[in-house]
């Protein structure tokens, strides 16, 4: 590469990376509608633009590859050659190779030339000749992703610049400072209520309103549409389906839904696992689908929508669904559950077995799945994001995975509760309702205390017992919490109310402790631990004696 300003090289990486992501989706769409001239022109322009930028930077391997494909697509635009299956395979191979080259460029490494056989095959196709398809080499494998990208290229309206690119570290610094301001605001609100001074009340109220507006504005600067993640899936789904000899149509919905930038990137890997599994485990082979009276073309849907302070992302398919009995038997076969424990599981609980480490229903191990790793990692990652994942499945009809995560991780709305003069924070998105403790004693099912709540059995967990704190006979309150499709009641001494908090990570030596998600400073200046609702629920399921009222 010739001596070029690092800023110019960085701009090329951003622009070419965005074009490359769009090309992955456009190539899949063009393969399904090869006569769409608009798409064909868009694909041609994409490779042409990357070639131009690469030529300016002296990136010869990238220029050679783009030129070969650009020339072929130009002849397709003129009607001189036809777009067939081989042509799209070549184009996807080029896309993979360009991704590898882009990653190398971003890491400051030399660019490896494209496979000569691939370029020769593209040139032969462009000239109307037939040739042997090149073997899939390293360039065909999944390419490493380029780290964080700005929200998009600068746009101009007339002579006035409408947007600017800002280093993400600067945004993170502003978010952190805003978090500190929120903590100071919370402290002043507590002092206001204690001192009951009218002038102080007016000043703190004005500060409260201004801080809330600032907080909202700062959060919006970090928001990005989930399309940043979604647009990589059409190509991935196409490649996985072809590898498995399946016919799959992927439909994207709600790609304009916005999330915190950090969440958008963090969700990428869990979604990859779930979409691949939907194609591999969910959608049947064409012959099997036809025998069942289904369209041989399987359907996979990836959608996003905002629900209050959270975003719900769904991955659903119209495949064979999950059989609870097979899941139960496989867990016993792999030694993950005893036959007695497996027999007590309901259908919904059987679906949750797929998140157990080492669990897999795959008979053969492939490059895509079957090693029993992946789904447990998906659940762990979602929990790290203060989210949850739910499963619905109907045998023969398909499965639905729903992920719910907060809009941002920077500031978390919580419900503060108190136990033994110590405050704890519960994610407000998990709180269903707050109930007074009834006078009557709870019933017991399999040794677990439960409450009959509107004809539903609600397991109870005494937070004092879970914390190994002596019991208290007065002032108990039940906080009903949601984890997946399961609800339970957390019994606390009292509820202090709602407060927005800034999440702080726990020290490394105590990270991973069951039931704890982080820490925060609250309005009275004290430290409060943020509880992991899912971690406590796992204790409920295990029948741990610590959960019973002492």
C-alpha cells in the first residue's frame, strides 16, 4: 500500500465495509430475482466503488478481485452472459475474500491475493466459457469482522454538513459522565426530600428535568438500527442452506428498530447461533417438508420491535418444531439429568434443556452444529446484556426464540428493595407486580414454598434466606419477577421505589457468582448490588434449601 493518510485509509475501511455489508444482502436478493435490473446495477456499483477506493490506496489484490467480478457483472447487465448458480457462488466467494482482505487492512497486515482459480473461473464465466468450479479454500470460510463502526457516512445537504463522525471512545466518555451526573442528581433528590426546603426543591426539580433531557439526548447519540446486524444474515442464511442442501427463505422485519451501539454489536454472535440453528435444526430438508404437505422452501423470520424500555428480537421458523420427549430423553442419555428429574419437567422446561452445556440433539457432528456448544453460550451472553430469552415450539409447526434486552446498558431502571438494612436493585423490566405478604402460611409443593396467585402457583424465594440472613417476621413484601416463561415471588423486607442507576461491573474475583449482575451507587450514597433474576430462578429450580424461609 502506498503512503496514504491514516485518516483516508480509515474512511475507506468504513465506507467499503458498509458497502460490503449491503452487497451480502443484495447478492442474496439478486439470486432470488436475477432479472431485477435495479439490484444488478446496485451490485455492479458496489464492487466498482470498492475497486475505485482500493485503487486509490494501491491495494492491488483487492483491485484485481473487484475488477474481475465487476467486468463479469457488467456483461450480465448488457445481457451478454446469464446469472446462474455458479455465478452467485463466485460472487459470494469474492465477498468472503474481500471481507478477509478488509480485516487484514484494518489490522495493518498485508493483503493476501485472491485464489487464482477463483479469478480464472470468474473470467471464464465472463467470457461465456465453462470451467471447473474452484475448490472452497480458506477464503470461503467465515471472515473475521472489522471491531466498532461509526453510525454511517457523513451526509451533506447543500453546503452544510448535517452529520459528523465521532470516535466511539468520545461517546462512551460522554455517556459515563452523564451517568455520574445521574448519580449526583439522585443524591440531591434524596437530600431534597429530607431537608424539605422550598428553594432547594425548585432547584433540584429543574436539575432533574435538565438531566433527564440530557440523558435522553446522549443515549440517542449511541443508538443504531439493528439493520447493522441484520444485513449480514441473508448471505449467511444462503450459505448455510446451500451447505445443508436445504431451501430457505430468510425474511427480515423491523430492521429500523434502534438499540445502543454496544448492544447491537454484542447481539451479533447470539443471533448467528440462533439463525444457523433455525436452518440446521429447525427447517427440514425439501423432501421431508413435501412429505409432510409443506412447501419445500422453508421460512425463517428475523424481526425486531421496541417494547417500552426494551427491544424484542424474534427468530422463528416453520420447521419441525421441538419434541419435549426427545429433549428429555437426550438429557438423560448425556447424563445431564437423572431419569427422575427429567420426568418431572414440563414441556416448557424441556425446551430450556437446549441451553445446558453439552446438550445437542444432532446425530452427526458437522461444521455447523452437533458439538453441544453454542446455545449455552447464547443464553449466557443474553444474560450478560441484562436480557432474557424465551422459547415457544409446536411439533411439526416450528419454533420461536424471543430475546428481550434493554434499550441501553449504560443506565438501568431498577426497583430498589431492602433486606436487613441493605438495599438491592432489581431490573425494572423483570418486575411484574408488587404484592403484600398474605397472612396465611404458604403451601408447599415438592418442598418448595408456593403461593396461590389468581389460580396460578407462584414459587416463593425469601431473599433473606438466599443471602443467609436471619429471618424477619415483619414488613414482608412479595416482588413478582419474570424469567423467560417462568414467574416467581421474591420476598423482601420492603420496597423503596424506582430509581435509575448506573451499572458498575463487579470485581473480577467475584464475577460469575450466582444471583449477582453488578453493583451501583444509589441516591442515599450507599452501594447496592444488582441482582440477577435468572440466577436466583436457577436456585429455585434446583430446590436449594437456602430458598426456604428459615
